[in-house]
C-alpha cells in the first residue's frame, strides 16, 4: 500500500516539474491558449485589412 502512495506522489511531483522554458504544465497550456488566441486575432486583422475584393 505504501508503494502505491509513493507512485501517486511521484506522479504529482512530475506534474509540477518544469518543462523546457516553462515552470509547469499549467504555464505551457496557458501560453498555448494565449498565443493561439493572438494568432487568430492577427489572422482576422489581416483578413479585414488586406481584403482587396471589398468595395
């Protein structure tokens, strides 16, 4: 039983470790959401301002 608790603790510790430049998985997920939102906004602006077919 103690071995199972140790495995669960190790899994939780792994989730809190840094991943590359990011201090945790939550930071990684948040940055993906933020940059994706910014990219969609930028593509929308390009669509609006570079639409040469508009009158």
